[in-house]
C-alpha cells in the first residue's frame, strides 16, 4: 500500500523565475478552472493544503507543496516529491490581459521546469468532451519529454451514474471522488490514484 507520510506548504510563485530550486521529482496538477484541483490535492494527501473554492479561477499562483510517500513494500526507501497546484485554464473573473499573462507564465513553467516528471490532467467526469480539455491534452502531448508521463484523472465521479463510472473503468480510466463508497472493487478511488502518481514519479516504465 502507498501512503502519504508527510505533506506541507512550501511557497507560492508567480512564474518559473520564483519557484523553489530543483530538489525532488515534481507532479504538476492542471486542468480547467473549477475542475477541483485544490480539492483533489487535499483529498489525495489527506490534509488541507490547497485552498479550495467554489469560485472558478481562485488559484492564481504556482503553489508548491512538499509531499513524502511511504511504500509499505519498501520501507527503507525515501520517496520525497513536490506537488504543484497550478492556475486553472479558462474561466476566471479577471481581465483578459491578466488571464493571458497567467497562461503564459503557466506554459513557460510547464515547458521549461526540468523537475516535472508527471503531468496530472484533471477532467470533470460530468463534462468529458470539452474543447479546453482536448486542447490541454494535445498541448501536453506536444511538450511531454521522454522522461515525463501524463495521467488523466476524472474528478467528481459521484456526480455521474454508476453505468458511466463502469464504462470509464473498463477503459482503465483513473476515477476520483470525495465519496469512496461509490466505487466497486478495483474501479477507482484514492489508493488506485495514489499508486499511479507514485509510479509516475519514481518508477520509469
């Protein structure tokens, strides 16, 4: 079993020039505004690290968190990482010029931050065919290096039917919800997602 051993806030940065030095492998969480990035990070770590809000566009900076994993099959090893909560794409109650600057800073970071080993693209399971998510996925495919991986994780799975969850599961999709009881064995949930993130950060295929 994979567990989060520790998790804590590091710093917030406006752009790549102000992020922490490269120390550990990093996972970048991204998606459209209001997909639930901050809620996801809090859920997966079991701590209230990221500020979540019902208002789209609340996250405006690159937020760094230190996260240590524990692998019960290899307790002698140390697995330290950075989780990076990024501003959302799309809707935000700000001027177009400010939103454009956010997205420029964001893509500069995603393209040039050498420590990123895993991109986690969060998609709202209720709205899986949005143009903005297709654009994010295509953009990640273009910039993804050979030593990086992309995970697509579907959030808010308690808001869709059991049949839709089953269809996603049959495609080996990663499903996440605040209510773990909705998942059938092996279908999704925190432990399955944690294993996928852990593998993406620390083990190459």
